[in-house]
């Protein structure tokens, strides 16, 4: 809890030193209202009662009881350290190869040029389309991956590619190519499997949109991971943001696979926490790790198609 005492603004340094009420200690002197609000939220989230005194729009102070001084300073320092680490990491990291997103999306366009539109007698769709019966009864698990590279028609392709190239680019800038592609493939395949389990036999699906929604989920979580854990609502904010995007982008239309979109989003929200792993920053900086994981992701896609073709 906090309260504001705007009376009798100080005009001299010696007055500022004497503004604390009996039994209070000044812990911060701030000249930015936005920082003041953040500090107040940090202290409130930690249940630290404090008083805000505003001398002017560029001169503000925070006071606490002596018994809360150590805890308050610790909470503010912890918040500052968390954000300093995140900002430093974001500013210094960049993937070695920065054109991975257009390369991957270009691959989807090339695949559409080979496979064409979805037809019952199409070789590529017979072999690689998502088929819940084949997955559940014949254990053709490669069909969790191959549908990501197929699209029903040109509109379906363009809608996924236009959105996907921007989402994928920003995502890979945060994770690196290898970690990003591997995580994307795992979340999208997991989402497809959960969708298959929900529908049971008889469900057919194709499209990269499940991967797009898994990226949306991961970006939502990553965006809030750097915020102090003392903000309790931050656990819900990425979920609410992702669900809003789901409602806006992927819950209407006769051929929309709502289950795939929803599970993609949920898997992404969970997987986005990979940036919390202690070794994430170290692994992200490793060219060897990124290269190996990137190669593994492409080999996994190629291998799934090999299974599909020769099955």
C-alpha cells in the first residue's frame, strides 16, 4: 500500500533531507514518473507499505518504515538486476544467419509449388496430410510434422506465410536459429498430437498455422519472462494476450482448425519458459549448439517426409 503527500514541496536540498516523517527512511529519489510507478508496484507486490512524496513532476521520493528498509531495498535491487540482465541479453545477442525466416517460409512456398492444392487423389496429400486415424491406429507419427509443410490452397498458404515470416523472424532473433527451429517443431508437433487425441479418428488437417500459433504463445511468454516475478498478474497476462490473438486470427472460417490453433498457442505458452533455463543464455550464444539443433530440425522434417514417401 502507498500514499501520496503532495504538501509543502521542498525547495532546498536541506529541506529534502528533512521531509521524512518521524520513523520513516527515504529509500529512493526519482526523477521519472514511470520509474516511480514501477518501483511502487514492486513494493506493493511485495506487501511493503511505503509513502510517495512528490516535490515536482521530476523530483519524487519513496519512504518506508525502518523495519522494512532492508526488504524494500532488496526488492528494488532484485527487480533492477533482472531487467538489466534481460536488456543486456537482448541487446548483445543476434543470430549468425539472419535470413532463416524468409528461407523457411520460402520452403513452404516451394513445397506448395510441388504439391499444389489439396485434392483427394494428390500424391503428396495422401502421403503427408495429417490423418488422425493413421496416427492413432497405424502409428504414422510422421504425420504430425509433414502437414506443417502442406496447404489446402493459395489463400491458405499466403495467410500463413505473410503472418509467419514476421513472427518467425522476431522469434529467431530472441532464441537463435537452432534453438528456435527445434522448439518450434516440437511445440507444433505436440500441438498436432493433442489435437488428434481430442478429435479421434476421422480428422484431416494440413497447414503451418499451428506453428504460427505456437510462436505467438512463445513470444507472449518470453515478452513477460523478464518482468519481476513480484508482479503476480504476469502469469495470466501472456495467456490473455495469446487468447485474444487466437480469437482475432484463428477461430473463424469453415475450414479453420480451431483445435490446432488452440493447442499450438497453449504449447507455445509453456515452451516460452525455455528462456528461464539457467543454461539458455550460454547455449544461445554457442554457434555449435545452434548449428547442430538447426540441422537436427531440418533433418527431422526431411526424415518425416522420407517415412511418408516410402511407407
